[in-house]
C-alpha cells in the first residue's frame, strides 16, 4: 500500500488538487485498498487485456475512474483502460462535461450517443419507472462498444451499498437470494462484467468525489427516480445503520460467508442424499487442541 510520501509526490492527473489533509489521505488509502482487495479476491486481472470503464458522471464512476487510473499509473494494474460515457439522450444532459474533463485529465475515452431515452419513453407507460428498460438498453450498447474497442471486460461503478440494496430488492420483491457479483460473465460468454468498487462504501465515494471537486452529473435527469423500491430499501438500510453503526459491513460480510447446507435450496445442497452415520465422539473430531 502507498505510504505518505507516495501520496504527496508523483500522482495521476486525476488526483491533481487533492486535499493534503490526513483525513483525505486515509480515505484515499482505504478506497484504494478496498479496490485492490476486490480485484485480487475475484481474479479480475489478466495482464495485457483492455477494460471499458463505464463513466456516468456520478460520484461512483468518478471514484472508479480515478482509482483504476492511479493503480495503472503505479504499475499495479497491468491492463489498458478506456473510459466510456454513453449519452442516452436524456433531457438536459450536459454533453460537454465529460469529454472536456477526460481530455483535460489525459484519459483515453470514447463518448457514444444513442437515444435510448426516446425508446424508453415510448415503451414505458407514464408514471412507471424507466430504470429497468433503460438499464438493459444501456448494457447492450456498452457490450457492443466493448467488442468494437477490443475490450475483454465492462467495468462498472457499483459499490458495496449498491450490492446490499440489490440483495434486499431480490429478497423482498424477487423471491431469491441474489445480488450483483463483483465478477460476472455475460450471457454470450465473451465479456466479463467487473465491479472493482464492490468493497467500497457509498459514503466513501461521496466524500472522495466531493473532496476532488469532480464535475458531478445528477442521475435523475429523466425524472423517474422518485418513489422507487430501491429508495425504500436504501432508507431501511440507513435506519439500521443509524441504530447499529457498522450494520452494513456486517451484512456485506454475510454475503461472502454463505452456507448452502443452512439454506433451503436443494440445487445448492444435496439434502436428499444427506445420510446419518455412526456418532462421532467429541474427542475424535478433527479440531485444534488447546495447549
């Protein structure tokens, strides 16, 4: 991990103007460490490959872009990075913000315009949320761009809290135990989807992007965000966190510690084939003995 001298001296342009405070240095180190842990733990790196880093202009994608470029800058991420923004034709989208920012920062990028917003408005009845269809259309375009650019992976900015919220969305509304994994193979089997921020708290992304004064683009330009079920789940988790600080991290650890034999899915554990045998005496168990 970086020491204080590393933080203060040679840096990627995305970190120009970073606060010199001890608090910010600790924040930055924590985020970088979380990202490196996720990349290593889920085996994301194949040297020489190219990643399409998806940039929406929100706090999460700016954090993702900065950390990945910093790791590459320091020789810790041996892959090529191509930032990509998909302009979906949403009303009042500030189309010049991201290309100007990326050019200024010297970040290789591709800006793609595809008016999926009009398709969504045409297909979704008024008053219904547009997010599901919008997301599918966006993902399809990102896969296409990744193939055109010779990328092996589409890299998204979902963080720890997104993963937790998706778990509870599936639990409450989908009737399944599932969430967004840090590493996923697409249905066609030719592209990976990576989420290197999987271990990073949303609050850390917000503090980081705010401290760096990145030009944030709001995610509610289409006006379809109010009253979403996801927002209800977020408020529920916020309440738990206020009453029991650290609850989010405990729940996240639980997602990494599943016990199929203690759930109910016969596809994951052979309950029918489970057989009883001779009683095992406690003294015969293979357990460490205290000296």
